[in-house]
């Protein structure tokens, strides 16, 4: 019964925010209902994927949303979406959280994030899209070939991977690849890996949101659009959680990775 009330509240908030959004005439003039529906589906899929695999929401969103919106709009939007999704995952497994495990990643990411934002603002969008696509393809191929890491990455190397992840996160919101590579190489339990991923993505996501706000990328339109997409996030996480134990996660991951490669190739061609 409580779940029904929660879902009902979400629907009420959703339609209220949607009404406010589409009555913002200045923004509505540059936005179509078709774009909103497509982006809603993309965000739902992103949240659904992360609920099952513990990563990938930003990769999915950053692979597809640039087809309908400019990168300077997509990047802060995905940062907000990702922070919300990872917060839900974090609180689900918070009892396994150990800050020492992600310390080098966080310290390395702090200078990396503003570096990535600087590149986003100053480099041509074509170069950024191509780089983003290559990062996605490289990570997808790595994950398909190395289902289970055969080596443990040194703790000190985590600082360098954290910086690289921060650069990717600041520019593309795709800080996942270096982080997933580092964490999955460690001799940790499944829950320890999942909470380490969620805690890093939550901290880096909040840092990204702060940096985007300071840098002027997080505008009123981005924030309002994020609010209207909250139902896609909650429903995606909810549905993904329902089938989490019923699906072969390794097969699902491979399907997602193959689709990401195809999307990245199209992104380069476009």
C-alpha cells in the first residue's frame, strides 16, 4: 500500500513539474514534445541499466542524448541524473561503505573534473563527440574481452586513474571506465564493489554538479528539465530492481556493451 502512495505522489509531482516546464514559453520555443518523450525513454533505460549492473547510466545517456540536445546541455543534465541514480543505489548498500577504498580515486578526480570542464567549454563539439565515442568503444571492448580482471591494480595507480576519470567526467560525464577497471580489479566482495562504485559516482557526481553550477553550465532550464525527468529515474531504478535477481547479469551487460559500441560508431559518423 505504501508503494502505491509513493508512486501516486511521484505521478502528481511529475505532472505538476511538467506543467510548469511547458509553460516556460522561452524554453518551450526551443523544445518539442517528441524530444522530451525520447529523452524520457533514454533516462529510463539508463536508470534501468544501472539498477541491474551498478554502472552504465552515464554511458547510455551520453551515447544517446547528444543526438537530440547539444553537449553543453546534456553534460550537466546527465550529472544531475547520475547523482540521483547513484544516491538510490548508495543508500541501498551503505552498510558496506569503506571510504578508504575509494580515497585515491576521489583525490585524483578533484583536479581532473575542472580540467575536463575546461576542455568541454573550449574544445569544438565535433572533437568532444569523437573522443567520447572512442572512450565508449574502448571501454566496451575492454569489458567484453576482460569479463573478469586477471590482475590487481596498485593502490597508488588509483590516483592517476582518478584524475583521468575526473577529466572524462568533467567533459563527458563518462568517468565510469577507469573507475570500473580499478574497482573490479580489487579482491573485494560483490557488495563492496557495488558500494565502492556507487559511493565514488555519488561523490564525483555532486562535485560535477557543483562545478557545472559555478561554471554556468547548470542553468535554470537544465535544472527544471531534470525535475521533469525524475519519474523516468525512479521508475527505471524500480523496474530494474524488480528483475535484478531474475536476469543473467553477464549476458545483459554484454548486450548493453554491444549496443553502446553501435551507438558510439553512429555518433562518430554523425
